[in-house]
C-alpha cells in the first residue's frame, strides 16, 4: 500500500483587499438637484452646501466634498498642499494672517516652504479688472450711440428731402413751425425707441441662451432696460433735432416748387 507523497508547496491564501469607498460626502446645490432629478444613488450625504451661484472666483455648487482620510487612501497622497482659513470678521483678517504665518514658520522653520495669500488681494485685482472692463464697455456703448444717432439723423434728412412737397402743403394750409418740428421729432424718437426695444429683446434672448447652456445664474435688470429705452428716446430727440428744424424752416413756395 503506497502512501501519496506530501506536497512541499505551501498553500497561500490571499486576503481579498477591501474595496475603497466613500462612507459620507457633502455635496453642492447643483449636485443635489441633479442627483434627485436623475435618481442617482450616492453615499451617505451628511450635508448640502448653500447655493452660491457662479462667479469669476468659482462656485461650490458642483462640488462633492469627501473626508481627507478617504482622499488619502484613494490618491495615495498623505500631505496637504493647500488649505483655506476663514477669519471671524473683516476686522480680524490681518490678525488671522499673522497667526497663520507664525504657525507655519514655527512648523517648517523655512519661510520659502509656504505661501499665505489673502483673498482680499484677489478681490481687489478682480475689482480692478471689472472697472477696466466697465470703462471699455462704456466707451464701446458711447461709440455705438454716436454711430446710431448719426444714422438716425441721416435717415431723417432723407425723409425730409423726400417729403418736401408734403411739408409745403402743410405750411400752405396753416401748419406752424412747431407742428412740423414736433412731427419729425416724434418720428425720430419712435425710430430710436424701436431700435432700442429690438436690442433689448436680442439681449434678453442672449441671456436666456447663456443661462441654458452655461448653467449660470444670470438675470436681466429690467430697470436698466427701461432706462436704456428712455435714453434711446433722448438720442432720437437730440439727433433728430437738426432734420426737424430743417423741415420746419422750409418756405411753402419753395417746398411746393420742388419736384
């Protein structure tokens, strides 16, 4: 009776690695809305960030925050490259910066090993850029108004030339200068206001499209829109004044003899 030889190979049982998963998260407002609408299963949500909207500084509405320990396991990175500190108030910002610098200097013993940035510096830079852009846009708007006003004046001058006999007939039947001048001023004003309404409608459509495709929180200030329409009326009166005055000064005999 033979005995089977024992195998010298040892059986190695490998332990199945634990799956890496996120136990809990904090999500932004847009992520929460999408998750609810699309019925997306997420880990345990312990908080939803307050909706901030989008800006040049960014937004947290589309972010998902996970614990630092979980992020370290997932990425293998054990160090922190940056972190944010919020001061208790605006008056304590400088004090908070001094305390942070003292703590980091004591921790690293090297001033070149870290950098402390004040968010107000970034805001000042953004404000400067915003002011520059506002001046640039104001200059473009002023040039556009000038060109548009000259266009209205040319159109009204052509209208006066084509309606010379009509002006002569009105003068002959007793129309006064103020009547003819008021007529052409009203026409110039209406022409300018119609152009302003069309521009406002195009702007509203552009804002709606941008809001749909960029998922940004933007809106139309109707108070500014009404002010723009009123300003268009003023432009029409200013640039329509010369053609209206020219029409009102026409003599009935000269106007009726014009072919």
